[in-house]
C-alpha cells in the first residue's frame, strides 16, 4: 500500500472517529437507560464516553501514535467541558505543567530537526557581518529570541555547532582566544537571558506558575508572564554583551570572511522546505493561542491554562500527512530526565509548602524584609536567589526549593504573592556563574573554548548587574500594573 493511500486512510479514520463521537455526544439518551439502579449517566458522563469512543477508534486503527491519541483525548475532555483542563490532567499526570513541558519539548525538537532553527541562526549571522563584536551580539540576540519560544537548552544546542564552525574556520585556539571564550559563552547566555521572557523558555518558569496556582490561587497566563519577562530579557541583552567584551575582548576585529561572503552563505541555503514551512505554521499557531487564550476562555466558557494550547499544537505534527519526522526520530530529543526532575520538583515543593516547612524557612531566612521599601525587597530576593543558585547547582532545583518559600513568605507578611515570587521565578533560571547550573551552559562548555573559571568571573559581575536590572524592571512594571 502506498504512503499516500495510508495517509488518506488515516485521515478518514480520524474524521470517522470524530463524527461517531459527536453523534454519540449529541443523541438524547432515554432516562430509563441513563438511570441504572443507583447509577446515573450524567451529561458530563455521556461526553466523557464520546471522547473515549473517539480515542478507542484511533487506538484500534492506529491512525495516530497511541500516546498522541491519549493526549488528544485529554484535550477533548477539557474542550467539551467534562471538567476543567487542570482537573483532567491532574487525574492522570498529577499536574498540568508536566503536559506543558512535554508539549514545548516536542515543539523544540521539530524546530531543530526541520532545520528551521539553523536557518534563523544563519539569517542573524548574515546580518551581523564579519565584525567579531557584532557576531557576539548576534549570537546573544538570536539565542534570546529563540529561547523565548524554544527551551533554552535546545537553542544552545543549535548555536554551539554554528559558533564552533566559525572558530574552527578562523583557526582559533581553544582556551587561549578571547573571541572563542566570548562567542561560546554567548551561546549559553543568550538563551539563558531569553529564557526568562516567556513561560516556554525554561523549566523554572512553568514550575513557578504551577506553584502560584496551587499555593496562592494566583492564575498567571502566558501574556501575564511576558509583561514582566520580555522587558527584563531585552534590558539584559546589552549589559550581557558589554560584560563579554569587557572580560573577553576579541583579539581580532574581523573574521577572515567578508560580510558579503557570510551573506552569500546564507543565500546559498536551500529554499525553505515544506517541513520547515509546516513547523513555522504550527509554531505561530502555538504562540497565537498562547497570546489569545483569554479571548477563547470567554468565548468557550472554559479555563485555558498555558499547557492546553501546546498540547493541541504539538499533537498536530503527528497527524497524517503533516510531518515526515516521526515520533521515533524526535524521541531522543525529548529530555525525559528533565520531565522527571519537574515531576519530582513539583512534589517536593508542594510537600515543603504543605508541611509548613516553607513558612518556617521563609520567616527564618527572609522574615526581616517585610518593612523595607518594595524595590529593596525585590533586589534582596533577586540577589539572594542568585547566590543560592551556586549552592543548588540546578535551575529547576532552585525553583523547587525557593518558590514555595517565597510564596509562604508573601502570605506571612501579607504581601501580594506576585510581588516577590515573580522576581524569584525570573532569577531562578539566570545561571551566569556556574557551568553546572544548567545543561544550557554545559553544551557550549563541552566545545572546550572556555573554562569554568572564565564563566564564573564574568558571570559573578553579570549576576550583580542583572539583579539591579530585574529588580528595577519588575518594580516599575509592578507599579504600572498595581502590584506595588
């Protein structure tokens, strides 16, 4: 059987499953049937059965991968209002943030595998020219922009080979070249800076959103986070560039290649293939749904957390005829260790909070900040979290431990939880000092062009500067949004 026939057959199965489910959901079941002894088939129960029928048909026909069918079933349970999305997910996954993390990792894998990430990187490089100062800025810029939507670790993995190829062409000596040090560290710091911009950027962001919801009853949507995250990320870019040039002033002002040659290399790239175009469409759809979720909530009358849109869009890749890249190919790109860390982190954080330990620690460690000016409060939180990251050596672990303590502190002091939790959440992923704090640092470090000491000495200065910038940004935006 030809591939085209298989695609058509699977599309027919999907449409048939959907039609049967909708018909079953629409029919009026007589009371004599709906009432069976003490048991009653409610309207929600009938809808749940309709979704189950949809899933059973797809599982039996294998029109979609089994696990993708399962994810779509979860989406449909919420869409048809059997229960809220969070409640449906919690019944199986424990927390909807896990679904968000999986969806973002799938999206990241397709952007990398399709070649779209490399194309964007090459485009930026073609614009920076052969000036080494601006090449470093270009790497920071593309890293920041991409990591707002793709996990920062994946962005570092895209940039590192591109930067390494430039250094090899220039015959740069590892560990001895300032240009090599600055460029490779930029491959890490660009994604780290951009990662604070949106909830999709890195693991601590959705963790913080989940903790705020479960512990403080505060619902942060995608746009709410961006209001604070994007300005903070953009304002950090130039200081980050300045620190790199200050500590690692390139020994060469220009590459051996001319600006025109770099531009020609980009122009010689093959035209965007169908795989890349489809990835762009699904990526833009994901972003659009994230940004317009409040509108759809009012229209559909259901809650739409940040995990719900990406569950749908990441599933679209596996629909018949959509992508040639199959699950088995992207499965190695999914950070299962990261998923386990997030799952366990949520459990540990909730237990820290529920047991009262977070409240006790918050009073012991930070109980004295209640009476000081809000800006000093924010700066103290940001700076303390930055220093604690050195001890915890992991962004996710830092968020797991710190966020519940900060929320408990806000409650004990009678503060708006967002007022001090947001600064802590944004800072949890700013791993400028230690290479071991995040895989985003480890990937460029593995190229061998800079030492742990190189990153630490520049990162210590950047940490102080970033603390001031983030504190000032959050304070100003907080005043405008009436948090302070």
